[in-house]
C-alpha cells in the first residue's frame, strides 16, 4: 500500500500545480486587461480547468488516506 500513498501524493501535487497555473492565468488577465467582459471570458475559460485540478488534488489526497489506512 506504500505505492498507493506515493501515487496519491504525485496525483495531489499534479492537481496543486494545476490550481497554481489557474491562479497565474487569472492574475495575468487581471493585470493585462481593464475590460470586465474580457476578464470574465478568461475566468470562464479557466473555471473548468480549475475544477478539474481541484478534483485531481482531492482524489490524490483520498488515495493517500486510503493507502495509510490499508498500510
């Protein structure tokens, strides 16, 4: 079960990297544009990726917890 813990940690870190990427994309768009419609379009484009990264991070943490319980 130690493998499950390490795989879960890698999956969780991949999700965390995705969340950080989403934060940088929205921050860059906020600095670059002053138009609310353009900013809204960027946020709408990034939102599904943000939710996917959050799901990936939670899934990885669940794998870690299950690996610890079973190990």
